[in-house]
C-alpha cells in the first residue's frame, strides 16, 4: 500500500458519507418497527422484520469487522514504512519519540478511518441490542393485549 495522505483523506470523507446514510437508514427502519408495536395486528410483521433486520445487521457487522481488520493491517504496514522513512531518509535526525509523533501525525487519516469503522460497528451492536429487546417488547405487548381482552 502506497502512502498518499490526500487520497486517504478523500476516501475517509466518502466512508463517512456512506456510513452516515447507513445509520440514517437503519435508524428509520428500527423506529418504524418500534412505532408498529402499538398495533397488535402488526406484531407478526414486526417480529418477522425484526429477525430479518437482526440477521442483516449481523452480516453487515461481520463485513465491517473484516474491513476494520484490513485497515488495522494497512496502518501497521504504513507505520513501519513511515518509521523507516524518518529513520533513514528524513533530512533531520529525530529521536525515537519524535519519529513516533511524526509517524502518528502522518497516519492520522488512517487512524480516523479505523475510529469511524469501530464506531459504526458499535452502532450495529446497539441496533442488534434494540432488536433483541424488541422481542421482549412483543411478548409483553401480546401478554398485555391478552389480559385486556379477558
């Protein structure tokens, strides 16, 4: 992987935009399901969608973890290359601590991508937890409805 800070920053912007749209889409889907919990006649549909969405989120989370693993590998490889650059090719002699700071500054765009991916994986986990809790809400809603009709 070649180090091109400008290209990495541009890619980061694209990633942020795609993940923002994804968060909005999933937020809307889950909010719609929550609002349907009020209507007992829609509980079967809610349950089907809940399970389907949960599986989709698990798949997306797994894919995102793969991307995160790859970006961490890229980071480590570039860290090594940049450290070597500052050790052997840089015009000014730097101490070990200075080299580390320079390398971290150079690789900040990749670190930002990693943080964005980690945050999105956490978002997926929270959505999955919400859907899991929805299963209990459905059960409770059916119990309440059954008790009200008796």
